[in-house]
């Protein structure tokens, strides 16, 4: 799946169980995405994690309807029991935490998600960005899920094609109410396939038409493709031959059959206990319990097993894919109403392996001893895969659809606004245009496009670099502080960048950074527009000091970097991670000789329209004209509790590099300032920031800089409330630049692993606020004053927070409380 695929221009959104920590659920969700991507579709798995509140009422209605059903309580009790056991048994709780982390790592690495939505209306708007929405596989049409209304696709816009691929129901019978619900929502589908015969019978009962039975998505991928996903380096893989058990049901005799077989054949016994419920019979029957196994490790365990015993559908699937001898057991009694039996029966019937089902302890030895002719089952699997894939491909065929020769931004989250595409375009057919939120996106003049594809190759989101350490350099970390008091005070943190930039300028170089527009080149029509520009005088570095919590315009900066390099000058480029990767891909995925890059650990970049509304509110509420804003100024409380401060002068310091600051006409902290409240509540960020592709430890830059709020950990006087900067060094070039700047810095080396672990923002994106859509709707129709008054009022709660924090600061208790909180959080 790693080969570069030519896109066919068709966009597909997937409604799957991508977030469920269940091996089969997560692997089938991944397989659906991976198969379609390999066929050239533009695929996104819908991030449903924000929809809990709107799904919950329908699910609760199901529970109310079945309140007297004792079987439902019996089924739910083991789930509750496992949650309780994790609280009581610390060892078991730790083991489950290990597994959850492995699942989460797999999900973060393998799923390409849409932006997060919080209502079905937002989800309908999202669906309009796609040609088709596909639901499946897994037991997504259980009655409780039908009640929830998500996996039914009732929210999808009527203009979007709705498809079910290999969806399962999970039961062999539905009552009239849910059969009627199924009839209603399936009436709007364009194509329906299911995973097993029992589901086909129920759909036929509901609609009068029998659907196609297609293979589970995991079977659409070949063994070789799955080996590319499996974690072959998993240290939980036994060195000696082993029998693998993966049981989901509570049937002790099945486990004893496995024990007997393993002992008779000299095999170690490895057992993967299931995630959802606690089963007492899972205890103490195996030699090895690989608790740290997530989906990638689970695959490796199946791939390398000598024999498999399982009552799991997906356990049976992967035994066949990897051609490992296996026995499948019944998890439920034949008349339980569950369709687990049906889906395994359907699988083995299609593969010609029905004799692999073991229904009693007495039958086990003969079933296990029967040799499997995998050459025959593989032929049947290949045919089943081909027929299912053909059905899906025909269902998703859109006549006349072709891929675009240039960047095509259908989804706001797929553009970070770096302008690499506009800078690299040889015909200037791409310009950056602002939307109503003040975010830049490429605008294409089709008449000028020559189809060269340079913009596609330069896009850092399309061509995301991996989070892998460099082979030629061992990452190092430092905490630093500028020795110049004036520079340190004007800097947001420790003044590291000023020292690095000064070194480059003293060597005859040029430094690019972000500052307020000084000469009218910014395209955004608002005072205090922020853009990227170059300076080659040390005194001009003041324009880059102090963070600007608003995205800067790149303009033609990448082209200017190129020109300076051609002149033989050294260039230091600083920016957000996405801007630096944009420059990296502008140069074809390599860093030219003479170019150094420094990125900052970025929380997110807010939309400019929010900043414009904030400035309007500032001027309306104070009667002063805003000439400059310091976003985290240390002038009042120092580094520990920095303020948002506004001035009626363009340069708040007189002379420019000094400790003499004029008085601001506005000064508020993070609890009360409207702009900081929007920023830290994740209301105002650019959509791409909520699933940032550049949140990673290992980066294409030479140096990464970020705040060191816990400088007290490192001693040596760094914790003096004046600010400190943490640095990750990624290259020899970065180390050389840092060493050349040591005369201006106080420095202490840190453990790189420890330094990276103390910044969640280094590797994790923020989540959007559920109120974000409503806030931007108001921003589009309100003036700045009314907007701020509605969304960020100074109410009693806000005033109390400000008072409490200022009291702690005045009494000297603030730093103590802050350190205590950091210790509690383990940071």
C-alpha cells in the first residue's frame, strides 16, 4: 500500500468503527480505507468521536425499549465488571492501559480522518464534500446502533451516494420496530452488501430485496499487504514455536483443548485476552499473555503462530490469510440469536473449510488433526476477494470523474495555508485567497494551468514526511536563556531565536521570520496583518520577537529564500512546522546548501477574522487605536503569568532594544482576554490544525524551539520568571548553529527523550471546541464588539478566575501551585 497511487478524482467518506479498541473492528476499518486508497479514491474515515451527544439519545431509547430484557443485562454485566476490575486490580489496570496505548498508536498512525463534527447538521455539510459515503463493516446495524442514527447514514445529504459494504447486523432476528427502521433508512441507499447470510436474510425481510454478500474488508487485502502492517519487531513474539489462542467467549473447555494440543505438540501457548469483558477462564491457562499487543502486534502474532484456536470471526479470517492451521469454535449456543456463528459459517463455507468448526470437546482432536489444503482455500479466497472488490468498484464508479492536475482543496482540513503551491507554480496560476474566516487557500486560474503537477509535489500535506529519526544524527535537547536582559524581556520565552538569528546575520546571512507588516505587502486587509519577511540587520530582529497568535502570510517568501541562496547568502528560515515543511517541499523534499530552518512547537494558528474582530472590540471598548499587540508580554507579571497587552504605538519599547516599555492602554490575562480565551479553548483555529500532519518529534528542520515552563526541574537558575526555551536539535547543521550562538546563551543539555515527552503539543493536535461552528456563524454577521460581548463576556466566573490567579501571583504562591499541578499531570 506504500506505492504512490494515482487518484481517480472520486472522494469517499467512510463510516466505520475506527475508534473502537477491538482488534477486528479497527483492522476492518483500516482495511476499508487502505483498499480504497490503493484503488485511487480520495478517502477519509469520518472522525465520529465528537458525535457522542447526538448519538446517545437514540441509543438510550433502545435501552428504554428493552428495559425488561434480562438477557441485555446479562450481556452488559461483563463489560461493567471489567471496568470495575481495572480500578481494583492495579496490575490488570496497568496491562489494559498498555493495550489501550497500543490501539491508540495504531489509530493515530493508520487512519486518515475527516475533521471532527459535533452535530448531524455539521456531518451533513461534511458529506457534501464527498461523492459517496460508505458504511461498513462490523456489527454496525445492531438495534442499538440503528437507534443511534450514525451508522444508518440518515444524516448524509441526498445528493451523496450511500453505500453499505459488508455491513453486519450482529443478530439473526430483529423485532418489528427495528425492522421498520431498517426498511426506512435503507430505502435511500444506492447499493447494499452485507457480510453474512443471516444479515442478507434480515435485509431481504425488511426491503424485499436480497443484498449481495461480500467479504469482510480485511479479506480485500492480501497476506503481503497485511505483513506490511504487522509489527515484526514486537518484542512479545515468542522465539520458539507457539499455539495462539484468541477467544471472545467464556467456554473453558475450548481453552483446555488448546492446552492439550500445545502440550502434545511441544508448543508454547500464547493467549490474547479480549478487550471488552473480563473472563475468568482466561486466567492462568497460557504461558504468555501479550498485554501490550495492539492491532499491528496482533497481526504479527497470527502471522508467526504454528497453530490457532479461536472463536473469533477475524481470528478465523487471519488464520486463513496467513495460512496458519486453525480450529474455529462456536462462541455462542446455536439458538442464542447471535450471528457470530453465521458469519464464521459463511466465511468457512465460502472457503471450503466448514470442517474446521469444532462444536464439542470430543470432536476437537479429529478437527485439529485434519490437514488443511490452503492451496484450494486460497483460490476460493482470491475469487471471493475479486468478486467483492468488483462489486465495490462498480458501486463507486462515477462516469467522467478524473483527478485534478493541480492541488484541489475539497476539505478545509487538507490545507495548512503554507503557500508552497503558489510559490512553486511556474505559470502563476495559483494565488492565495482568503475565505470569510481569514484563512488562505489556493485559488486556481484553470486557463493558466499547464498540468505540470509541481504544486501537488510541493504540498506538505499531500507529501507528509514520516516521524522517523535521521540516520546520520542523534537528536539532542537543551534548555537555553538569552543573556541579554532586554532581548529576554521582549521575547516570549527564552530569546533563543534572537541568538541564532544574530549569528546568521553576523555571518552575512539573511533571516526570515514573522512580524507585523511594515511596508504594506500583506494581502489581508486589516491593520496588524502578520506576514513572513526577511531582515539582515541585527536590530531588525526585534520585529520577530514576541509570539503572534495569528497565522502569518507567506506571500512569496519561499521564492525570496531561493533568490538569496542563489546569491550565495546564508538563509535562516523560521516559522510554524507546516510553513517549514512547505519550504522543504518547495525545494523538492531536500534542504539546499546554505539554508537552515527553525520551527516552533505550535499549539495551533487562529483564523485572522477572529483577530480582526478582537481588534475592533479593543478599539470600540477602549477608544484607543491599536498600533501593536504583545501576545504574551512579561511586563507585568513576568514569564509565569504573561498578559495580552495592547499599545497605541507601533513599537512598545523605547529605544527599540531596551527594557523601557511604554504603558499599554489594555492589559489582561489568559482568563479574561477574549482572544486568548478563544485560542486556548480551541475555538478559533484553522481547520487543518485540528488534525495537524506536522505534530511529530522528528522534523525536517534543523532546530525546534518551544517554551520551557518547567525550567525549575533543571536548576542552574533558569527558573527566574524571565523565560526559558527548550530546543530539540535535529541535524549537524542545527548543532553547529547552536554552538556558534553559545556566547549569547546560557545553556544546559537535557535528555532528548525526557524533553520531548514533556510537550504534548509537540506530537498531538488540539481538538476543536463543539461551539466552534456556532461561533463562526455569529462572527460572520456580528461586528467585533457584539461578537466579543456575546462569546466572551466578563461574567462573575471569569472575574473570579482572574482574581484567584492574581492573588496567587501577588502572594508568591502561583509558581508553587503551578509546579504542583505539573507534577500531578506527570509533566
